[in-house]
């Protein structure tokens, strides 16, 4: 009888050491490539814990940024998500579709189309705004809607398309999708153009600074994989550096009236053409015969 009790106690001890089913079956969704300030992650059955540079992200993770904080994540080797301060999002996944659900704040999402498999898509949800993303750069924000006559107050999502195009719709009207092209915005089911003066406020708070990195793992295999992921993320966004040194790119040169092309390429206007320099005609010296005729006339 005593042996049975000891065996049962040993088995219970082994079971206690096993990971929980939710954690054991967690599917990796991405990796943290840049982190500044205080960022937490909430996992299934676990309390919020600090998120660190190079930490792995898993399906159903909820990422929350604090004041003066920002995080950039590489998801599935094909999408880069930049999370502004005071924001919260959850990453979910279904066959052929990953979903980024923005509950509060603002994010920028860049998806590399050539990394997507046929039929694969990334769905972006921002309150009542929903869109499928493929090969697109989009900024999404969830804000509190102002009270309107006969309407309820609630969060409202806005999608700004910087490059490419998306099909967007309201969450309660999935059959009424509309096409939103580059430099257009989707809000409340309406599509309007992004005005030049709106671009700076749209991008505000989505840039990273120069901060010391925070280590999240020291295994060499993980280090090599993360460095490769960071390099891939930088190729999408055009900023940053390997191993998380967070190099800040120099500010772009602003030329008044110069159009900006994708990739922050500027076309400087040509300087006005200078008028041709004209010189007074040079008269040939008078010949000896002309001098004699001039003297005779005098």
C-alpha cells in the first residue's frame, strides 16, 4: 500500500512538471525585432509578463505597449508590425489566414507580397474596420467615436493605405467591401483621399529611437535566426540594423514642391534654365581704303 502511495506521488510530481496543454501546443507567430520602453505580452492562462527584444511571439498572444513605448515584430517572415505607445493587439491564426486584431492605439503593417503563399492572406481588424492585406503598407488606428444623433458611442477604426491597395469593409457589413488604393483612407465605410497635411500625424509615434537592446534569449541557434529575421524586417521597412542596434536613419531632405516616390525617393525640381548670354557684335577694323575715303570726305 505504501509503495502504491509513493508511486502515485511520483507520478503526480512528473505531471506537475509537464507544460500545460495550452503552452505545449502554442504555435510560433513571430519574433520581436525592436523594443523600446515597457511592453508586455499576455499568453493563454498566463499573467502579463514583460516582452523583451528577440522574444518569440505565439498565436493568441496579446501585446500591449505602455507610455513612451514602441515594439516592432516580424510575423511569419512576411509581415512587419510596428506598435505605437498605448496600443494593444492580439495575433490569431487560422488555416491560410493570420489575423491581427487591434483593440486600442495605432500600428503600421507592412506585408511582403512575394513572401505570401497562393491563397494566403493577413487580416487586419481595427474596431469596426476590417481589411485583407497582401503586399501593402497600412497604418491602422482605433479611436473613440464622437457621439452622434441616434448612434452609440464606441471605438472606430481608421485604415490609411500608404502603398498598394486593400479591400476593406465594416465588421457588420462583410458583403460590402470597397477598394482602398494608395494614399486613401477607410473610415466608417467611406473612402477618401489622404491630404498632404495628414501624413505627418498619421506616421507620428511609429518611428523607433536609439535604445540599448534587451536580450530575450542566449541560444546560438535562436540568435542566428533572430538576426536573419531582423535583416528581413529591415528590408521591408528600410530602417534598423541587425542584432537590434536600432540605428536611426538620417532625416530626409525636404524639397518644397518635390514629389515623393515610394521608398522615400525625392525628385528634385530642375533649376530654371539661365537665359543665353548674348554679346555685342564685334565690328571689324576699317580698312585702309575706308580710312582714305573718310579723310577725303573731311
